């Protein structure tokens, strides 16, 4: 079974340095500028979604009476932190 990918054509206006940087990178990687822009957008939007997910993970944490709010950085940014 094949996945159908729906794409939309759009226009964006880039600053000269942005266009030159994209063009050079696309040429270096043997890709189109469109493909490169889609990848950059995909990463940026996924990063934003993950950040929102981390914020949602601490929603309602104050309802836990034993919580002192000291581990909020761990919930927001991941990893180990001081409690």
C-alpha cells in the first residue's frame, strides 16, 4: 500500500542571505531548496510540539499536595535536576 502525500504550493519571500544559504546547502546536499525548506520546517514544528508536550506533562502538578515544585525544570527540560 502506498501512502499518499498531499502537498501544497506556496510562495515565500526570503532575505538574500537566507536564499543564498539555502541554495548553497541544497546544492551541497544534492537536494532541492523546497525539500530543504520542508525538512527545516518539519524539525522546527516537531520541536515546538515536543516543548508543548513537556508543558502539558506538568499540568495539574499542584494538585499533588506532596509536591513542592522543585522539580519543574526536570519536567520542562528533561534530564536530571536538583529536587
